[in-house]
């Protein structure tokens, strides 16, 4: 799936399964094998940094004013729980 906007942040999940790509208007979780979008990540404002935890179970998203932690470590599921920090 082509991304039609500038990418400001990019990270690979440690197991190589997913890529997170963040732009000004959206942040997407992509399959690392075929590039297809797995999920569009909702956030209250533009994401300037997105990083997977070392174990790949968490995705930490940072905007200018907030942090959001998404628990993503469950098989066959992109997201289970969200936590605002």
C-alpha cells in the first residue's frame, strides 16, 4: 500500500512482523512482509516518534504534548489495550 504523505517516524518490530510509519496526519501499522496496512493508529494529535519496545509487545507513540502506549503483543491481533501516559 503506498503512503501518500511524508513519513516522520519509522520503526520495525523486533521480530520483523510489523513496521510502524508515522506521518503528520496518520500513523499506520504495516505488514513487514507485504507492506499492507494492518491498522491505522488513532492518536489525539500528530505523532512525531513511534517505537516498539524491545520485546515487541508495546508501541510507544509520542506527540508534542503526550505519550501513548499501545499493547500489541497478542497473536493475531493488532491492538488490545491503550494507555495514556
